């Protein structure tokens, strides 16, 4: 568990996620309908709807931050030949 709840930091569980290309750490949080997660200074994720096996989330972010579902995210090839998502600037 993460420490720091007394400073307004929510407790969560960090798990290692193994990807073919790299290892990452994922923070896993529980949220109820209407509750939010704040990322950095200007991104807010809100649980908008919960239905049996599906949730709907709302994402508030500046227009220069692109948000994609994983299955449609554009990819680029990194120098090591690995594939990583790429964000293109909005025009």
C-alpha cells in the first residue's frame, strides 16, 4: 500500500505490469460512481456510469493532451525497434 493518506494522497496498490517491450508500474485504485482521479495538475478522470461488466469514464484534459483507447492509439517505432504509442499534436 502507498503511504501518505494523511496528506490527501489516496491509498492504492502498485502492481508490476510486464509488457513485451518494457516493465511498468501500475497504480490500481477503486472508485465509485461520480468519484474522480486527478493526474498531474490538469487531468481529471471521472467514473460517469457503471453497468454490469462495463464502466464509462470521463476525461478532462487540456486540448494539447491526446487521449486514445489503447486499441486505436497510433504507434511509432523506437530506436531499439520497440513499438510505443505516440501522441501527435492537435492542429
